[in-house]
C-alpha cells in the first residue's frame, strides 16, 4: 500500500460516511478497548473491501446494518511494524483524539489514506 496524496472524491466520501454511520458504535467501543487493554494509545481501523493480513477483522461486510466495507482493528505500533507508517513524529502530530475521532485507514486499490471521522458522541 502507498499513501495517496490526492483528495478523496465526493462519491467515495458519501460511501465512507454512510458505512461509518452503520458501524461507528462498534468502532468506538473497540477503540476504547485497544487503549484500555494497553495495546496502544493510537487505535486505527482499516476500512477496505479486500481481505488483508494486517490487524484483526472486527466487522465483515454485511455484518452490521448491511455495511458494505470490512473493518480491521489495528493500532499505530502494528502499522509501523508493517511499514505502513514510517514517520512516528508526523503521525502522532496529525493523529486526532480517539475519544472524539475514529482513525480510519482507507485502503482502496493498493493505495491508502488516513481519514479522521468524528464519532456521534451524542448517539452512543
């Protein structure tokens, strides 16, 4: 995977948002557990349509409210070990508060892009 610097097209943004709205509660609670159990302070969920060998499959396609994406639970240290994150300082500087934002690593066609989506805290 390589990081794609291009903007995400509006149609894809809509797809991501719609799917995220179906599963955000599960991602929020999984994020809390990653931190609580001491795996990492930087939980990351890989959002993809492919099967991947990084992280643990948390939500499969059509598992929750007809979601259309797979979500793999992972975290900074795991992605760094697998060379998906190279610069720790840059990553940590750009990482958003996991109590407010879900860190998604969007993986499409062998390219990857970080997206931070706010949780709907008032609906948890």
